[in-house]
C-alpha cells in the first residue's frame, strides 16, 4: 500500500510468495491455526513479496 503498488499486483505477489514457501494450501488459515514453523514461513513469504534485493535471515 505504501510503495504505490496496485492492489491486484500486491495480491498476486503475496499469492506467489505463499506458494514459494509451500503454504498455498493454508492460505486462508488464521495465524492461531498455524504451527510455529508455518508462522516463520509466512514471515519469509512476507519478505519475499516485497521483492527486496537483499534479505538477511538469522
């Protein structure tokens, strides 16, 4: 929203990122329905959807 990317493009990016981390089948789950590892993968998907040049993970 803040980067000036249209809503349709943001939706497409987020869907692609969720698929990349293997959580496409859990797309409609609420956070409290996900395990700790799946929550971490969602965090990675959020970072991937921003299309950053560099992503540092610890």
